[in-house]
C-alpha cells in the first residue's frame, strides 16, 4: 500500500499539444502529474504552466519503445516522489510514426514503426506502471486506472494502413488482456477508440465547411478519460468510442 504521507500521482505518456496536454491539465487538478514524451519541447511549457498554476508537474524525456528509457524514467519518478509511490492513473497516449503507403512499398522499419510504440511501448509502459497502480488500490479515492488511447484503426485496418493498424490492434488486444487480469485486482483498464479528427493546431485547416464541432476537442477527450477514472468498480467501462456527431461510422 502506498504510504498515506505520499501523494498519489498520474503518469501520462505521449504528451503533445492535443490529447496528452489536455489530459495532463485535467488530471493535474487532482494529482501531481508526470509527463512523458521523447521531445522535451512537447512538455516543457506545460510543466511550467501547471507548476505556475499551483499544481505539480514533472517532465521526463522518454522513449516508450525503449525498455532502458522507460526504466530510467521510472527511476526519476521514484527519485522525485519516493520509493513505493502509488499511481492513481496511468494514461498511454503515445503513438508511433504514422505511415500510410501501399503495403508492397513498406520497408521493415516503416512497418515496425507502428508496433514499436503502440504494441511494445504500451507493454513497457504497462509493465512499469501497473505495480504503482496496484500499490494504490487501497489508498486511492477512485479505482486506479490504466487508460489507452486507440483509434479507428484499433478495429478496422484500412488500405495502406497496415503499419498503423497493426500497432493499434495490438494496443487494443493488450488492453483487453490486462483488463481481464487486473480488473479483479482493483485496477480499471480501459481502451478509448478515438474515431475522428482531433482539433489541434496541426489539423486547423482540415474539414473546412464540415460544421461546428466536426473535430473532437482535446479537452472533451480529457473529460471522458476523467469520467473513466472516477467510475465505481461495480460499473467499469473497459472500452469507449469517442467521435464527433457528424462522423460516419
């Protein structure tokens, strides 16, 4: 059990200007947050923002596809928050390089780009955070939560999307397996299918003329993740679909 003198933390992997940042802001209202991304530029300003607003945030440059990098990151977490720290929520929002091209033109490295992060990376992140989640089952106000960000490709492999969809299929399968194993132990494992375009600076010019709210707001995704986190253990949702009202599905 996590010591009552130690705060429970939230760990978010894959922090960028969209979903990751919104989730970090949402969970930082309740917990100290650890923000992981390969590029420090993706979290440095957010760390300053959260700390400046009275919260606590720690940014760690992490390659989730590297076991050594994940191990080093978790050592930094323990160094900051103490050995045996408990984790209230761990959110895996990382995604590998997006490659869209004909299958027969794919290189081996391009094919593995999706799986290395969404498959292997999710495994390494889960292996590192589950002990901390289990450590806080008795101490946490809400069931400790492990949440994965999926995509339409998690259940539908589109043409020229074999690299991306293979990784996302693996992520969804891992989530289901972990949910069945760790749900009975008190950890809420959930997979979120993000079925639509997220409204971030990179997609500003996309879907012009599609109508208001045709793209998914990142803060709305964060709200959905928080709602998953606070669910009672008698009514766990293990998978949700998140899509804008105009999306065809």
